[in-house]
C-alpha cells in the first residue's frame, strides 16, 4: 500500500492546489474541481488498497469512476463553450454518458470486467470535445492571452491525456485476449506517465485563476 506511487502524489498535489485556489474558484464552474480531485484521490488510494492489500480486482471501482470523469470533463466544456451548437451538443452528451455507462455495465461488459468500451468511447469523445473547444476559443472576438486562460491548460491536459491513452485502448481487447500484457504493466506505465502530465496541466490551469483574482484586486 505504502509508499504511494508518484502519480498519486501528483493527484494529491493538484487537490491541494485546488484548495489554495478556493477563493479564486468561488462561483465559477472550475470550483467543482475541489470535490472532483478529492474523489480522484479517494478512488486511486482505494483502488491501490484493493489490489495491493486485499488482492482483489478493482476494475468495478474504475468502471464507476471513469464515466464520472468523462461527465465532469464534458460539464467543463459545456460551461465554457460560447458556441450555442457546441453547448447544446455537450448538454446532450452529459445525458448520454451515464446512460451508455449503465447499459454497458449491465448488459454488455458487466460490472466486474473492465469496461473497455466506455474507455475507448470516452477517449474519442474527450479528444473531439477538446478540439472543438480550441476552435471555439480561437474564434472568439476578444483578445486572449492563452497562457493566462485556465481552460486552455485544462483542455490541453484532457486532449493530451486522452490521445495518449487512446494509443493503448485501441488495442486493449486484443492485448487482453492474447495475453500480451496480462498484468496490465504497459497500461499502468502509460497511464501513470500521462497522469503526471494531465494533473500538472490541471494544476497550472487552477493557478491561473489565482492570477486573475490578483489582477482584479489590483484594478480595484
């Protein structure tokens, strides 16, 4: 169980940063990062405990959490899209994600088997939404300083994480069927390294909100 791997500490650090930014996040969609990142840490530690200490499968835990992650990311895009069509599309996707996850878990891949269908579909969906967000962002009339925009960093993290994960999930079922990675070591390595990148970018995005708050104070 202990010591915890570096990827979990990176997630813990992102959660702590979200707490440090709580004043800047107040009344903004990004405020939901605080409970979400806490949930991430709880799920990761619980998953590690089940696997390392209890020696039982933890796939069911991630089958429940992964759709929540996709739902949360989609909510962020919905909140920050300015294009009406994109906003309505994201709203529909918010409804479809839990429905698809429940159907797949109940009738297709089961509760205890790792739900690769949702993982693959979610990777593709997040990539598409990320690209749509960047198009929406660059079409805005106001002048933007990208490195000061919190959602620029967060959307970049979502895009890069899902692109990297998709490189494995494309062949996930084949790899499992032919026992090319029976202990999922390759997947864990890829996923772990992507987590470093993903939560670092999220942390940068959250810290950008503190800078915005400082600028507002200076103006007043």
